């Protein structure tokens, strides 16, 4: 046995299957804590239980490590993030720190010194130039020296464009001649006289489809690999790409990154309504994603889900979105309605909780938003009462299935940070936001493991639990994340993927 002192982050680096960890507390996802776990030569869980049982199940020679009381849990699952957008954000300039329009323009001027074909900034709090709280396209033209400039809002649904960028988008700058061809869910802002301001609100992925790829495949693959490494460092072993515009080419790229090893995490995906899914990709097809709750295809998709088991996920930020989804789902009989995911569920009145329970829907939400964006929420009188914002405890008290997700790149990536935010319900400035919605303990941990895997259909591939024969996908932590008194001091010791400790 390799002796070790109390485990610290990085202490298990270099371990490759087969190996065993004893003297630990193993939360498998159900049942009592176990005392040991082993990963077999094939990278899967060889045994989990008492030390003597576990050691008898692995071949010799197998490295045996004393965990000194560390905690082992199923690897974290992120059921709602955006791989391509997260990778692309790594190739852009982060301006999340920028407040005033002058700071955004300064960032554009700085980027203009070294830019490629495009100047791309991400993470801004983008508002309409008509309000005077965002630069317009002519200011971007000057700061960017005529280059195409695009600035993406931190929510992912708003953009600022320079004149050259609008033209690449196919938008007529001087007057709306009807040639924009913008669908429902897209607003191209124009001032008096029809002049485009440069602001575009897009809830359906129109901007991406119009511009196409603006980054080389080689650079994008490199950024995906960097993203995967960061996910591993945060304990994430499996993900569901929840991009509402995933069609055949996007799905093919996603699975190619996985097959080439750029993306080490297991992956499932949600597809756009009507997208063709190759038969070879269907085992990773988690369902359909609707960006618009009023989409007329929603009822038909729920009926199809009743036959196939695939989820229907719907973007529910505004209460009107949630109300529309609940109305459509409630109009169908139980046997006509497949699994329903309410994505974000950002602001929900208490009277609707019973209906969500009656529909057996799963809420996929983001406790990290309370910390990351909570101070802005508190400053917005339209978002009162604050207990309605990103509810947690209410869902669990009503017996509603709950999963935590990052929404990366639009939210914080780290699952442990999400657990802390769920328990504390405090903003970055330390203000309390809806303390009655605090959630911790096993329910919160399940939202990052068993429930996250189930709603993403990753449970079919063995994720979310630690069982013999299942994938060797686990996290080793310094202490028990179910104990809120210890959460602040818990660190990730190691992430195990395929039985190997991810470096």
C-alpha cells in the first residue's frame, strides 16, 4: 500500500487503473457510505464496499492507496452547458469586468491592436444603445478601426455589432428594407429613420447560423481541449450540450471532439426541433431543446417523447415562458406526455409549483447565478419578490426533480461553487438573496450527480452513481459535501475518468 498523509489536491496524480482507494467514505448515489473503491484494468468500477471485498476483486499487482478519510462521490454531471460557445469564448476577449460603455470601447481598442479577421468580446452586460448605456455601431467602428466587431452579452442572447459586422450578418444598416429576414425571437434594433444601432437580441441562434464559423477548426478543437481540461479540474466527468440550435453539423462536431479525445467527458446532447439525428448518435441524444416556449411544435415533441423516452427541454427564463410550457403540457394526457425539462426556471410564482409537480417535470437550474448575478437581480425592481428567483428548496419540498447546471459559458463552471452558492444564497457582494430557497445536503449533491445524469440520459451510460461495472468516473474530495458546515473548506483532490486520475 502506498502510504499518504491526509489527501491534498493533486495527491493522486499519476494513478492509472487498476488501483484501489481504501480508508475513505464512498457515497455511491444511494444507500449507506462504503469504505473502499477499486477501478479495474478496463477503467470501470471493479468493486465498492468493505476493504477486504474490494481488494479481493482486483488483480495483483494493483496499487492500493490509503485515502485517510477522504470522500469519494460519483463524478459531477453538468446537464446544461454549451460546448461550442464555451470553447469560442476562450478565443475571445473577456469583458465581464467592463461596466460603462467607455470601458467596452477601451477593450475594443485594445483588441484592435492584435485581432484576426474578427474582434470578438464576450461576457458584457449588453444593453440597448438607445438607452445610452451601450456603445452603438459607429462608436464600435471607430474603436475597432473598421474591423468587424461583435460583443456578446453574458446571457448569450444579446449582441452589439459594428457596421462591418452587421453587413457580414446580412443586415441593411441604413434602413430596414425587409431584407433582414429575421425570424421570431430576433430583434434588430433601429433608431428613428430606420438606422441600425448595432444591437441585436437573439433567442433562437439566428446570429450563429447567419455568420457561420468564424474560427478555424484547429483553433476551436484546441479550445475544446482546454475546456475539457478545466471541466476535469472541477470534477465534471459527463455533460449534456443544451444548445437549442444543435443540428446535424453541430452534433457531428460535438461527437467528433469526443471520439478524438479533445473532449474527455462523456457527452449527450439536446437537438434543435426538426434536426436530423444520425442513427449512430442516437444513444447520446438526450432530447429536443426549444428556445421559444410558444413554439407550435412543442405538443408534438412531448407526444413523441412519450414513445421514445427523449426529453423535451424548454427555455424558461421569463414567467410567460414557464406559463406557456405548463399550459401545453397540461393539455396532454399523462400517457401522451414524455419527459419535460424546464431549463433555468428563473422566476416562478409559488402557485405554479404544484402544477410542475403534477407534470412530473424536471427543473434544471443554476444556483451559481445567485452569486454571479445576484447583485444585479437585487437592483432590478421587476425581479421581486426575490424568493421567486432561481428557487431551490421549494422544488425539493414539493417533490420536484431538480438538477444543477452551469449554463457555461454564461454561468460559473465549478460544481463545488454551485453547492456553496445553493447553501449560502448570497451574492458576490455578500447580500442575501432568497435565503428561504437555500438547499444543501444530499438533495443538493444529487442535483449534481444522480438527478443531473438522469435528466441528461447519462444514467443510461452509467453516470451519476458508483456501481460495480459502471464507468470509472468519480471525484475524490477532502470532506463530505453534504455537510453545509464543511462546504466552504472542501477541495477537490482528484477527478477520475475512465479509471485514471485526470491530470
